[in-house]
C-alpha cells in the first residue's frame, strides 16, 4: 500500500521528447541582447546630436538679438526720432526671441517624444540657454532698467496663454551664469552711450553692474564656472568706472557745454580702446621675441608666447645666441694688438 502512494519522478515532472526540443543557442541570445543595447545607444547619440544642433542655433540667434539691441546705444541723444527708433528696435528683438522659442520647442518635443527627462540632456543644451538668458535679460534691462528674475524668464518661456508651464526649465546655475554674461554687454552699452552723449544711461549701467557683481560674488562657491565669468565682470566694471569717472569730472568742469563733454567722452573711449590694443600688441611682440628664441637656452617661456602673444618672452636673446653658437661655433676672442706707432708713442711717454 505504501508503494502505491510513492510518487515517481516521471509522474511529477512533465515529460518532453528530447528529439523534438529546439537546440539551445547562447550566441543568438547574446546577439539579440546586444543589438538592443546598440539600438538604444544609437538613439541616445542621435538625440544628443539633434539637441546640440538646436542649442547652437539658439546661441547664434541669441547673439543676433544682442547685437541688434546694442544698436540702441548708438542712437544719438539729440536725434528727433530717438524714442521711435528705440521702440522699433525692441519690437524687432521680441520677434527674434520668438524665433528662438521655436528652436527650444524642438528640443522639448524631441525629449517628450522619447519620454526622456530634460535633465538627462541638460548639459548639452545649457550653453544655448545661458546665451538666451543673456539676450532676454538685456532686452528686459533696456525696457525696464532692471534685472530679469527666474520667474519672469519662465513667464517668457511659457507654452501658451492657457498653459503656464515653461517650454524648458531654467536652473539656478544657468540663470546665474547667463546674467553674469550680461555685464559684458552692459559694458559695451555704457561705452556706446558715453560716446553719444547719453551720460545718464552710462552712469546707471555702472551702478547696475556694480550691484550685480556684489550679488553674484556670494554665489561663486555654489555655481560651477561662475568665478571665471565674475573675473570678466570685474574687468568690465573697471572699464565702465573709468569712463564714468571721466564723465563725472568733465560734468563738474564743463556742465554748461555739452559739446565739450561729448568730445571728452569720445576721447576717453578711444584711449581705453588704444590701451587695450597696445597691451595685446605688446604681449604679442614680446611673446614672439620669446618664440623666436625657442631653440636655444631660452626656449621655455618665450616659446609659448610666440603664436598667441602670451607668455613673457623670456629667453629670446639667449635663445638666439645659443642658436648662433651652434651654427657658427663659439665666438672668437678678440686679441688686442698694438701698432708700431702706438708702441712708439707709449715708449716716448
């Protein structure tokens, strides 16, 4: 009776005819898996390339907006239609910004279609977004004389009147880096305004850049690459302050003669530009002298400064002397010989 209750392996496990079972092919299974990996990587790389192309388009269009807006600073203060030209320029800039938004929508649609988070490709589109922030912040400054906020940027990037969600999100890092680049454009704006006689705009830009620098300096430890941009901001602020200092002095002296003020402002601008050019030319010549002596004893630091005008040009003369010694041999010692007449003169003395 116990023998009848005992289960056998054949009764528990399903039986299968080994002659009809498909053969196990490990190579085919691995090939299928890795082909799926390849398809995924190819799709990611193609999407990344499309986003990079869109980001470059955003950067190029943003630069065009900036150059277009800087034309406002070249309008003479005494022009009768100055306000009309200003309004027209701002309206044209708004139309160009709408064109930039179309490219940002392409990036957003590509990510939504693939069901991929924006932050997976944030570093690829970040340069374009920073340039866009710089252009929109300059437009906002020229219109309101104030700094645009992140909330106002998101409002400008909203999808539609019904949908308040921005086309792409603006991170705190991109916002800080973008508005830091604004200071360089304000430096150009201030210098142009000083040459056209709009001294109030130049002085306001100087105070504005000073406040921006003070606020952004505290964020340097928390935002990557912000220190480099703030170094440029410091240089831009020094240029603006130099021009505004000259303006203030001349206002005190020639406040009742605006044509004299305009002439002095132009002269200060030309002097600052000449100083910048002279500094670059001096560095280039000195580095070139060092680069020419790059084969001898002084080839080190001077050689680096040759093509790009950097370096300190040390070792140029030493390098040339070493090259001459190698080609012509060591210089011969001069033997001082006295002529017979000189010897007679000395003996008579």
